[in-house]
């Protein structure tokens, strides 16, 4: 029974989903077996192309020069770089490669070797391919003659194309490969490029040291100016803020302590002056002439006056007692005493005045000192702040001075380097003239061609398989239809030299052929199905014309008849009637007549003496419009009923399903349908469309058979069955 293919399960399979199809190992080998000729063709073509290429390609020679890179990079400013120079980063290596490939370097080589005049470069002897490309591009480009610069540029481009520079593993060695048509030139150019690099490296080093020296010079000049300026700034600042350095610290501090000492002294002096003054004041109130007044004043004048006074007083006392106080001498004495007393008083006053003035002076000195101290203290505050600023300036000046000294030192060494620029890069292997061509590489090209051809072949093969919509294996049929594939019928035309009439009786002539055996297998399948239900009427049907219905029907019927079963074969294809033409070309009546008059059936049936097969032909004068009605008629049902009584097998050759309706019309009268699919021809789409078009047909479908399989390809497809698989068949009578 027909099942939609989605529900069909053909057991467990290994494989991956590939564009909807399962790409299993079996499928791959199937594809290879079927498609190996196309793969072989692809490989052949690709190898042929490779051989043509090898024969025509211009041989190229590669020369190799090796340069040891300069591991000590020109670093004037960084003296410690020597320690770390042991490790070169890849960036540096890549830069060196770029330098070698640079336009300027190559241009210098092009000019030195006059490569613009070389026919290999100026295009006067171009290869076939470049000639074609040149012609093609000249259509689009302007025709003005190229300038010298343009020519040089083009040659530089070509040299760069042929040059391959690379680092040798993780070493500091650069390998420089140059490819040329001539081995001599390859070596010459490789060496020229290597030398240009070395000279360039030296020059670069010189230039960089020179630039660095210039810069250093300028910078040290600036630095010296800066250092001087900052020194000057320190001095100016000191002067402005009155900061003078002494051995005992700064000037202002020294002053303050001095002033303080003076102030203390001044205060003492003032107190002393005050004490003296007070004493004078106290004394001036007393009568100094009195002896009781102790002489605290150590004044010589007063002491003398007092002594005189005291003498006179003693004399006066004597005289006044002796002569009376009124005595002239006594009065004189008294006057003298009075005068002395006045003198003393005057003297005292004078001293007092002097003392007072002393005191005033001391006081004013003290006040002035105090004021000075105060000022100085205030000033010291300012000086403190200024000092911070000063330190700043001083340290800046120090820095500049150190920097300047440092730069001077470096400038010295840089100037030395400039006069002896030493490059560490050197040529460690000069390019020698290559004695073997480097390209085209024969073996590599052949292997490449082989692999490429194989890939292409596989691609094409699988594409063909994926794109092809046809069926070639029983598995595919079962996947597609969901019914059993009853067998694969090989193409029998190749094994018979005779015409079409031999094909319709092939089983008779070749009873042990694979063809016959496959048909026997169909019979077995029908017999097995007969165990559960009655199967007598067997329709042979296909989707499209010329798929082999008639051939299969004729051979099948003969095969069954030969086994001794009562069998009738009916030509049910009222359109072509090819079966009748094959088996009973002279028949005058047949199916149509039998339908009109069932009683006359025996008259129309022809029996084969050889096989014992009864054949009911179809004879119509002209093509019928209503053939579907005729074959699906009640009369047909009646006829079959009669036949069922007489025969064990009733085989009907039917018309194709897609173009005409006959098969669908008769399908309800048929017990089992055998579907013929032309191997490698019938498309899946046609099959799907025709089968899904009739439900009755689907129900009646017993199995399908693949017809006209190419025997050679069949052998490939069935290689997995072993080489003895076909040994039971006898294809040639
Ligand atoms: N197994 C086969 N080996 C070789 N040739 C075959 C085979 N089957 C069919 N043919 C050939 O294919 C052609 C068509 O076959 P046939 O007439 O049997 O097909 P058909 O389906 O009956 O066609 P139609 O739809 O016209 O009736 C014939 O020439 C026949 O000889
Ligand atoms: Mg036919």
C-alpha cells in the first residue's frame, strides 16, 4: 500500500542530513559507484590543464640571501637599552621586512641595476598571460606614453611582487627570496636588495644619530639658559626678600637676637636711671646740710660743699655762743652758710636735671628698641613664607643644572656615534645563482591538479546526484513511494542483438537471466500477498509512456505461463496497443469485441503454443476518445469476472497514468498494481504526482520495479553484493 514518503522508515541508517537528503556512508559509496566516470573526467581534465600549464609556463628561479638584523636599535637617549636589546619584538622584525620591501629601497636597486631597461621588467618580452591582460587593460586605459617615473614605479611594483622577505623561525635572520626568469638576475637582484638594506640601515643610523645630536644640542642650549635663569631667579628673590645667608643662619634671625639683647640692656639702663632720678628727687626734699642725711650721693662737688658747710656750721655755733648771734662775724658766717646751702641746692638741681635727661634718653631708647623688635618679628613671618618659595626656586635651579650636565654627557657620546655609525646588521649569506627552477613546481602542480580534479569531480558528482531527480536504487524507490521495490530489471537490449520482438519474449529465450529472475521475484511477491487476499488481476502501470510497461507485462505473463499456471495477458492500452503489435500483429478482434459480447471471449483469445500463455489483444480501427470509459466499464468488470474463473493470473498491460485516465478508470477492477519506474529516467516529481493523483491506485499498489537499469552501472551500484552476485544468472543463451 502506498504511504507518503515522509512516513516511510527504511530502518536505521548512519548519516547526516544534507540538503534534505541523508548523506550516509552507503549513499556516498553509491554516489561514487554511479558517478566515478565524471570524477575521472574531472581529474583527467585538471591533470591535462596542469600539464599544459607546466609545458607552457615560464620557468622561474629563486635566489636567497640572508641578513642578520641589527639587534641594537639606534637609541641614543636610552643608555640602558643595551640590556633589553637581547629581546626583539616582532613589531621590529616586521618593520625590517617592510623596510626591505619599501618603495624607496627597491627604487634605489632598480636605478642602480638599470632594471627599467631590462626586457623582463619593461614589458618588451611579456608572457602569454600578461600579454593578454595587457591588451585587455589597454582598452580601458588612456594611450599616452608613460613617463620615466611611471615606468620606474611599475618596475618597482614588479620587483616587489617577486620579492619575498620573511623572518627565519624565531631568529634575527631575515630571509630574502627573489624570483626571476634568469637565475643570474635572481641572485644579482637579491644581493642588490640586501646591500641596499644594509647601506640604508647604516644611513638611517647616521641620520638618526645626527638628528638626535642636533636635538640634544638645541636642548642643552635651552637647558643651560633655563638653569641660568633659575639661578638668577633665586638670587633676585633673595635680594627682594632681604634674605642673606650668614654663618649663624639667616640675617633676620641674627638681628632679632641681637636686638633682644640690646633691649634687655636698655631696660636695665632705664631702670637704673629711674632709680637714680628717684633718689635725687628724694634727696632734694631733705635738708642736705643736715649731717643726719647720709651721703648716698657720691658727688664730689656736693661732698666738698657739704664739708665746707658743716665746718661753717660748727664755726657758727661756736661764734654765736661766743659773740652772740647778732655779731657781725656770726651774721657773715650765717650768710656764707646760706650761700653754701643755696649752692648745694643748685648743684642738686643740676644733677637732678642731668639724671632726668638720662632717664628720658634711656626710656626713649628702650621704646625704640621695642619697636624694632616688633618690626623684626613681623618681618620674620614674611621671611618664613619667602623661604618656602626660595626652596622651590632653588630645587628648580638644581634640577635644571643636573639635567643640563646629563645632556652634556649624552651629547658627547652622540657626537662620537655620529662620527662612527656602526650597524650591527650584516649579510650572513650571499645569494648564489640558483641551479634549479623554483617554479613551476612539477610534482606540486601535478599533486595539486590531482587533488583539485578530485575535489571538482566529487563536487560535480554530488551536485549531479543532489540535483538529479531520478531513481536508481531500490532504497530510493522505497523512500519515494513507500512500497516495496520488487526488483531492478536490467536493460536487456545490450544482451540481445535482435530487435524489439525479442525483448517481449526475453524470458523465454533467457530463462536464467537476471531479468527473468527479477520477474520471478515479482511473482513470488504476488504469491505471498495472495495468501491473505485474492490477487488475480495484476495491472502493470507506470507514470509516463515508454517506461517499459508492455515489455514487463509480456515477459511477466510468459514467465508465469511457463511455470504452468493458467495465465491470460490483456492488452489494456487502447491507445498504443503495442502489445498486440508485438504478440499478435495479425489479430482482427480482441478486448473491445469481447466487452461488447462476453460470450465471444474464447474466440478473441489467442494461445501461444510455446508458453501456453493466452493473450487477449486490442484491435481498434482508430484511436478511441472514450477508451477510459470502455476499459473502466461494467462490461470490463463482467469480463474480468469471467476471466477470474478461468485463469489463475490475469495480467493487464495498462496505459501510463499521467497522460491518460485509463489506468485510473480501471484501477478499481484490479487486485494489485505493479508500478514500473524507468531506472535513471523517471523523475521523483512525476512519480509523486502520478501516484498521489489516484487513491485507488495507491491502495492497489503492490510494489514497484525499476526497469532498464544500465547493467554496467548496476554492477557498480551493486558492488557491495560481492563479485559472485551475478554468477547465478545466464544472460546469453
Ligand atoms: N528492460 C528493457 N531493456 C531494454 N529495452 C527495454 C526494456 N524495457 C523496455 N524497453 C524498450 O523501451 C521501449 C519502450 O518500452 P515499452 O513499449 O515496453 O514501454 P511502455 O511503457 O509500454 O510504453 P508505452 O507507454 O508507449 O506503452 C521499447 O523499445 C522497449 O523495447
Ligand atoms: Mg505499452
